[in-house]
């Protein structure tokens, strides 16, 4: 176990390969923050869509056990 650890340490010391980032690290944070702010503003812009119209009471047929809440024109044919 110790020899494997020694080999890993020696291999890590001899490998001097370093890859530069294409832009500074702070730029990645700025891009992510900008994207999240854009998503937040889009969410805030559409929060009031459900409150534009007055709530309407739903008609329920008293003779049906389970009212059809997804009426696709069946009720008007009878």
C-alpha cells in the first residue's frame, strides 16, 4: 500500500503539465451569475400571469358523481 502511494506521489511530482483556462476564473462566475439573474428576471416577469383574470365558479352537474373537469365539448352535445 505504501509503495503504491509513493509511486503516486513521485508520478505527481514529475508530471508538470498545466493547462491554462481560456478566460479568468472570475469570468466563469460572472457568466453563471448573469445567466441565473436572467432566469430570475424571467421568472419574476411571468409570476402574475395567473392573476390577470377574475376567478370564475366552475359549473358542476349534480347528477354526475365525478364532474368532468376537462370538458372537450362533450357537455354541449347532450
